[in-house]
C-alpha cells in the first residue's frame, strides 16, 4: 500500500513539472504611447515583455534599435524629421512570430515649423576664368550658406580646363532642405546643375575655360630674303602655333636681286591656345625692318630690306684681283659676261699676249672700276685680224671704264683701232692713265684708238704712239660722231702719216668736242702732208680752252710746222714749261677739278679716282 502511494506522488511531481515547461505565451509592451517633436533624431525607449520570439512592424519615419528579438528586451525608438506642416501618427506593432499574439504602441509626431528652402539660384559662384582665384564659399542667403570645392583643385583657374563646383549647402535656422526636389538649384553659367532630392550637395558643371593666349612672340623659320635663296612657305612650328608664309611680290623660284619683300604670315593656334588677347604688334621676325599685327589677329606682316644686288650688278660687282680673274672679265664663265659690272681690288701684273675684252661685234657694255689699282705689262703683239686692240677691244655705248692705271703697256700690231684702254670707245673712259708705248697701223691713241659717240675725260697718257697709217693722237686717234674729250693731257711722242695730233689725230665730225685739254708732247709728226697739230691734226668739230706745249716740235711732210696759237684752234694756246709746272693754270684756266686731280707745284697733275681716292701706284707724269 505504501509502495503504491509513493509511485502516485512521483507521477504527480512529474506532471506538475511538465506543466511549467508548456506555460502560456506572453507579449506586452510599455509604454503604449509615444509622442515626438517635429525635429528628428530624438529617441524614446519602450520595454517589451515576452517569453516568445517577436518582431516589430513600423512606419518608415521611425527607426528602432532592433526589429526582432525573443523574450524581454528594451527597444529605442527614434523619429525622423517631420518636414511637413501636419502632425503624423503611426503604430509600432509588436507581433509574435507564431500565433496571433501582438501588442501596439501609438506614436505621434508634431508638425514641422521649418520653412522649406525655395531660393533656387545659388549666387557667388561664377564660371571659371583662367587666372582667377576660385571662390570657397557661396554668397550666403537668409535661407542657407554653403562651401565650394572645385574639381580639379587649383589655386588659380587654368586655361582650357573644365571645372566642376561641388557646393555643400547648410540650411539656416528655421529652414530645411527637406522637400527640395531633385536638380532644384541653379548656378549662373553652369550646365548641368544637379542635386539629389532633400539634399544640399549641389554639383555645377562649367564649360572649359578659354584657351591660353599665344605668348611666343618670336616667329622662327622666316629670315630676311637673300638673293638666289628659295623662300620658305611655312614658319618653324612651336608648341603654341604653326603658320604659313606668302611673299609679296610673288616669288617664282628664288628671291630676285634688289627687291624689298614682304612676308604675310598666317598663324594657326594649337589646341589650348588662342590669338585672342594678343596685343597689337606683338610678334617679332628676325631681320624684318617692320613687323605688324592687329590685336587678336592671326595675320602678321613682316617687311624686309631689299635683297642685295645680283653678282655682277652695279651694287655687287664681280671682283677682279688676279691675272686669271682679269682675263675672265666678259668671258661668260660663271656669269662674267660683257654686260656685267667689275671692280678691281689688287694690283695686277700680266704676262704673255693679252686677249682684249670685247670685240667689234660683241662690245663690252658693262662697267669696269679699276679702283685706282694698276694693271702692268699689258702686251699685245702680232698681226691680229680686225684690230680693236687694247685692254678692251671695243667698249659699247653703255660701257664704262674708270680708275684704271695701265702701266708699261706694250702694243705692237699691224692692225687698226688700237689704244691702251680700248681700241674703240663708244662709251665712257674716265680717270684712267696709260704709260708705255703703242704702235699700230691706223686709228691709234694712247687711251683709245677711236672715240665714237663716246667720252674720254680726266685721263692722261705718257705713251709714245706710233702709227704706219693715219689718225693718231696722244689720247685718241679719231674723235667722231658726237664724241667729247675733256680735261686730258698727253706727254708722249706721237708720229704717223696723216692727221696726227698731240691729243687727237682727227676731231672728225661737227658735233665732236675737245675741250680743256693740254698737249705736252715733245714731238708730234706727220710724214705725209701737213695735217698735224698740237691738239689735233684735223678739226671738223669744236675746240675750246686747249693748250699746246710751246717747246713741242711739230713736223709735217715738208718739215717743221709753225703753230698758230689759239685756245680754239688745232694748236691750242701756248703753254710754257713753267706754266705746266704750276698749279694755278691747271685749276683756274684749264678747270681741272681738284676732287679728281692731285694738283701741286713743280709737277704735272696726278689722277685721283672718281671717288676722290688716291691711285695705288706712285705716278710720275712730267714734261719731257
């Protein structure tokens, strides 16, 4: 009996324990009501009492510290800002994971007293300008203030760069960004301007800044035109620009002589550069006398000095400084043609038989300036067909020979038209002298055999001139066809057959002139007839202010000839030895120019060059 009772007691204990393990579900919450102000961020706590697993359903304007748990737990409830002008209500619903058991907390939030920002235009931020300093804050308003950060970051804005301003707005007291829609704000000069809804971070994208003004002033690759050079058509490219070049006057092939060229340069800026902002007359071009450009212009005009003269031109004569270069004159080699210009720069001594420059058919029409230097020992001998013998065979109408000292000439030929400087002169011979001897057949003179519509001035000859024929003179054998002989003298012995004179054998046409010349020859003789004179053996032209040496022996075929002195006659006025050796008569009566003649007492005048310089060899002209 007792044993049975014990078993019954044990079963009752076990049953009571099982009942405790399977107690009823429990879920409650405290408090059951919460109230929040409009400003969000504030929290309140609730206490959930439960013996089961639970979860919380809530409005989206509430945050909770935990959404689910089992058993008893504290939960923090936080309300977000109420930006509306109305209060709002909601339920926190604590729901059992299983079953239908639940508990509720009523939540209310007061309406907002903040004003939604409605000032759309953000001021104080403008489009970036190269060289300017970026702003760091906006222009504050009653509603908001803001800071500005730039991308890319820069202490000053660069050229040719795209910038974005990131503006962070902060609402002032009493205002809110809540309710501001997406892409609400504007910034002058920016596009696009973006912001998220309810957000004060505004991004303003600006157009790229202007390109950098060109700063390289010196335009390279364009140099002063040079005769014979090929013009460039493009400048030397730089990091900032390249360019083309056009020339005026237009160039075909190479630059011409003695021409002033203008280069028109058209620049093209490289990416990132501009000519806007370039000042007037900013650019330079080496060698140009004037470089101009308008402000902001890509066209530059460069004016250059005239190119030099062509080789062999009057301003750029060929240089003669040796026997080889003298013989090259008029040869055509290397452009040394008969119409070019030449200048002697050294004394030259010749050897061998000389070939004259220019012929009867191809005369010398250029110019030869001896520069006061000498040519010694010019020799021509033999029977040379056609004549035209001398340093120059024939000088044409445009030809000129000046400042030549032809020393110790030796011409011995049976041909005609022979003279020291030229066999035939239709151009100009000036400031030249000849020493030595000349012998030929006809038309022979110390300076020129024939002067045909030409000029011989400021010359003298000390040559002995001998001719087997007629028309022989100390300066020229024949003066014809409107020729002029002026300010010349001769001191050599002159002999021939007919028409023999101390200055000219014959002044042969009405318009020929011999003036202010002096015949100082010791002997003048004509073996056939009496056409012999101290100045000229025959005169059909004009004679003026000429003088003949009073001691001259004048001989014709019948013996001595007694001259009739006359400054306008074939014998000239009388001139004594003393007169010849004094300077006053040469300067005053005879009118010799002291710029072209070195005139001093007790000697005859010595030549100067046409530029007034001294001849390089000492002169020794004297009365024999």
